[in-house]
């Protein structure tokens, strides 16, 4: 623990402390945040008002007070960010596995969709299993595993009851086109404007 003197509510630094802080500010290998915090302490030792220091450093007064206190208690090591422990994964491996399994299957017919979207998946999990995940989480999980449910490698049959007859007519045009005929094809997409 370093010794500090407060004189007229101003931090007085020893020559060694001042030299250490100046070296920290000037060292190009110092993390910019640590250098800025060291500079705030130097400004305080020069008698600059706390409000002015906060404005110069572009920090709030509570933030400035945090670094002043940490410097008083720990010296230069107090100006460096502390490691923060990482949190536990918020989504269990079971839920992650369930999302991945559902993604690889066609959506239930009652949903009326041909493929999963991240929003549909999140909504479905909430309604059927009571699992709350964001659509952003679903998208990130898909990216992690290289899944693209909107890009299907299979043929999806239409729900139109006259589909079989229409398909036979179209295939017939390709297999035995009339003389001089031009076949035009149109793909109707419900989610895009063409």
C-alpha cells in the first residue's frame, strides 16, 4: 500500500510516484485506458479541480472517483482493469442441442412454413417447450454450426391441391415443347418483391 498525502483535498505524490505515473503515461506500450487513468492522477496532484479533470478525461465524476480510490489503495496496479470472471453459458447444452436438432428437421406442418427462420424457431421453442431464447441467439448458434435453414438442398412440394396436374403440364412442356414455343418460368416468393 502506497503512502499518499492529501493537502487541501489534493493528492500529493512523492517524486517516485510522480515519475512512475509520468513513465506510464509516456510509455507507448501502456494500454490507453491505464495511461488516461494515470494522467487523471497526475492532474489531481497538480491541483486541477475534480470537475475539470473529469471533463478533460471525458469520464463521469463517479468513474474518476473510482480510479482515484483504486490508485490510493493499490498504487499503479489499481489503474489496470481487473480480470472479470466469465459468466456461465446462459443457454444449456440440452437447449442448444434441441435447437440444432429442430433446425435439421422440417417445421411442423401446422406452422405453415417451409423452413425455419430464427424468429420462428425462438417463438416455437417458447410456445411448445417454455424455453425463452432470442432469435439472435438462434442465428449465432446456426452460424457456429454452419447451418442455413433458409438454403434448402431438397425440393419442397407445394400445398396446392392441383399441384400434381400443374407439375405434369410443366414437365411435359420441357420434355416435348411445341414447335417454336418459348417457356417462361416465374418463381413466386412471399418474402421478396420481384
